[in-house]
C-alpha cells in the first residue's frame, strides 16, 4: 500500500532530524503530478515544522529557447539533452553544504522560460524536495545527481492517465485538439516511456 502524504512527511522529518540538509528527489514522467505533489509535501512538512522545507524544480534548468534553437533541439524541448544537468549538479552541491543562501531558477510555463534566481533556499530549509522528470535516469550525466539525494520518490501513473492529463495541459496552453494530441503522443509520451524504463529504482514508488 502506498503511504499517505502525512505518513511520508512524518518519515522525512524523522530521517532528516539532526541533519543540516536532507535532499529528496521526487521523479516521474511528465503529467505525473510532480509539481503538485512536491508542493503538497512541502506544505505538510512546513505545517509540522514551519519553514523546514522548500521545493527545487528541475524545470528551472531548461536551456533557453535561443540556445536550443541554435543547437537544433527546440522541437524536442523537454528531452534529457535540453537541460543544463551540470548546472543542476553544481547547485545541488552548493545546496548540500547548507552554509549560505542559494538562489535557484524556476521555470515559468506560461512564458516558456526559466527565471534565474527566482527562489532562494536558506540554511533553515532543512528538507529540500527536488522534483523533475530525469532525476533518477540511469544514463548520460544524470546518475551523478544521485550523490546528492538522501531519499528518492518515484510517481507511478498509468500511461492512459498521463496521456489525458498532457492533452489537457496542451489545450490549456492554447493548442488545438490535433496539436495537443500530437505533442502529447509524439513528444511527451516518448519521454514518459524513457523515464519509466530507464530510471533507477527509487526508495519509494508512489502509486
């Protein structure tokens, strides 16, 4: 049985006790609800200990559209190679030290760009929830991130549910029905299958 949000929050507080910084990776395919779940989990933690938790979204490390266009990668934005993995790893190293404030980027979905320094993580944020698609990917530069994670969660969602959610997301961003279906099936679901088949086993699979 998948534990409740409340039980997970209690477990993370117990595990992080006495630690200057405890970093949780929350991974899963596009449309799995990572942003929602990570925000909800941070809220549960902060209700128990005010100011103890904050979210670091991996989407803030998207390469800018101008960079992607120059490299011919803009059509596949959202694929593993369209993220600044080294930049994320560098920031995780700084965050792990928990010795000063660290500004991290946040992705603005309506503007389709990352805003630099949009969120500040302070030493008081003992528990960080890093959420993103490829945090547990088993190849390329991604496995190096695992050195910074103390605990990992993977969101398990059926493909049929993912597809419907992603179509609705694209429709909400102004795509017509045909465009929303094409982007979902020809891009997002390809990434989803990669994530489901090529991610290392998490400490907890959250169904």
